[in-house]
């Protein structure tokens, strides 16, 4: 019984924290991911491994919330969002290994794969304005 109450509480908190992720935070995380992508490219172009790896870390950190699908006009399914988030992490990990192994072409390939995840979700957003 005690366990059930605890589980219900935990579930409640989880639901609350999911709902608490609002549009303002989403935009912040999106901008962080955009900056991280730019940092990765810069790191590769300037031969600065540390900069590129830091960009990958920033990207992974900010992408952890992508899986929360918004409720409202910009809606898409949670299943889709989770898949996109998992792919971003997967290709980021590959990029990390590539950068560590000085494989810039391979890093660029995985960079493009990450970008494709961004684009395929953005293409789903009905209210994309400009
Ligand atoms: C699963 C869906 C999804 C994925 C994947 C996704 N985005 Fe977004 N993105 C959104 C939504 C929704 C918005 C619009 C937010 C709003 O205006 O409320 C957005 C907006 C943005 C914006 C505009 C922010 C602004 O200031 O208006 C940028 C930049 C951005 N995303 C970058 C990225 C990058 C970089 C990636 C990939 C690493 C990415 N996004 C992946 C859903 C996604």
C-alpha cells in the first residue's frame, strides 16, 4: 500500500514536471542547441577539439527535453518527439567518437544527421511562420 502511494506521488511529480516545461523553456533549449551546433562546426573548422567536444556536450544536455511534446498549436506526437531526441543523442555520441578520433568527415556526416532530426521535426510544426 505504502509503495502504491509513493508510486502515485512520484507519477504525480513527474506529470507536474512535464507540464512545467513550457514554450519559453523550449525556445531557450532550442537556442542552446542551435548555439551548440554552431560551436561544433566552429570547433571542427578551427581544429579545436575541445571546442567541438564542448559543443557536443551542450547539445546533448539541451536535447534532453526535446522528447517532451508540446500541447497546442505546435503539436506532434510524444512517440515522434522521443524518437527524435534519441536520434539526436545517438548521432551526438557518434560525433563525439569521430572528433576524438580526428575524423572530421565522419563528424560532419553525423552532424548532418543531427541537423536532419531538427529539420524533420520543424517541418511538422504547423505554425512555422517565416
Ligand atoms: C521534436 C521536435 C523538435 C526537434 C527534434 C527540434 N526542434 Fe527546434 N523547435 C521545435 C519547436 C516546437 C519549436 C518552436 C518553439 C516555439 O516557438 O514555441 C522549435 C524552434 C526552434 C528554434 C527557434 C527558436 C526561437 O528563438 O524561436 C531553433 C533555433 C531550433 N528549434 C533549433 C533546433 C535544433 C538545433 C534542433 C536539433 C538539434 C532542433 N531544434 C530540434 C521542435 C523541435
